[in-house]
């Protein structure tokens, strides 16, 4: 459970970071003023030790204040987590954990899928001219990434004609696109579930508030506040998680779009290389 609180702490620190920085700046200014007041009446040889002694407590106070702020923040997040209902809050945080795991997996996979297509095309063209199709296949086989896989499938059908190669490249490009988009549907699922769980907690919190009103027989802020607090906290957490996952999802989509454009452009260049190679072979 501490790991879950630490996740929330990362997001909350962005909001409270400026407050801590302002407190630290104020403490440093106070330390500087104290140094000037001590150093003024004294001689230069005595002023330096006196200033250090005056500044040390101020620096220690600033450090203690910063540590206290982090501990207070952690305690506040823990309290709000419990107040929001451990069951719904934990279920909503699980959406964040699983969603981030899938996002990180996709980002790593897409980063490894990038290929220097210009160098690959140059190596394939050189291999075709020096050793024929078999040597070009070896170049594709020893290169990582979807572009090299598409080239390998196309060149393996070279004996069947240029048209067959073109159709093979186009068809296998769709297969590689499916691999690039793997698990994206699960990420969108967690993006949808997180706020839905928050809204569900909102409804339950409101029901609890009306139950208390019915039991007490009177509407008062104290009776209603508890249920409304649960409703707001669960909704807030669900929306924050959905926003975070949506940012990662859009970043992943941008990576996929870049790879798809690269595959399409390099496939056209590959067909040009094959056509030129056929022309040279015909002349021979």
C-alpha cells in the first residue's frame, strides 16, 4: 500500500513543490540577514565564524521544514485515501498500475522497433548488387525492427515477380501494424474504467449521505459532509488517473504514427531498388 501512496505523492509534489521552494528561499533570506547583522559590528576576522554560527540554525530549520513538508504531504495523502474508501481508491489505483505497466511496455517495444531505414536501404542495395537476393535477405535477417521484417518478406518472394513483392510488402505491413498496436485496447479500457470507478464511488458516497440524513431525520452539514467527501475524493482520483493514462496513450499513438510513416516511405524506396535491380539483371 505504501507504493500506491508513493505514486500519488509524485503527482502531488508537482503542486506543492513551489510552496516548498518559496519556504526555502525565505529561510535563506533570513539566514543572509542574520549573517549581516552579526558581521557588521565585529572585525573581519571575527565576522566569518559569527556569520557561520548565525546561518547554521537557519539552514537546519529550512531542511527540517522541507522534510516536515514531505512527511505532512504523505500523511495527508494517506488520510485522504482512507477517507475516500480504501476499496474504491485501491481499485482505481490498480487501473493506474496496470495502465502504466502496459504503457511502459509499449514505449519500450516501439523504441526498440525504430530502425535506421536509410542505412538499411543502402545495405540492401549494396547486397543486391554484390551478392544478389540471398545476401540482401541476410541483411534483413540480421536487422531488428518491423521495417526489416517487411523487407525480408518482400525479398523472399522476389522470384515470383515485382507485383507479388509489392503485394507481400503491403500485406505484411498490415501485420506489423497490428503488432505495433498490441495492448492499446487495454490501455483505453483502463482510461475508461478509472473515472467510471470514481463516479461509482461518488454515487455510493451520496447514497451513504442520504442514509445518514434518513437515520438522523435532519439535514445538517456534519451529516452530509462525510458522504460528499467520499464522492469527491473517488471522482478526483479517477479523473487524475484517466488524464495521466491519456497522456501516455497519445504519446504511444504518436510513436506508432511515426513508425507507420517510416514503413510506408521505406517500402516505396525498396520497390524502387528492386525495379532498378531487375533492369540491371535484364541487361545482363
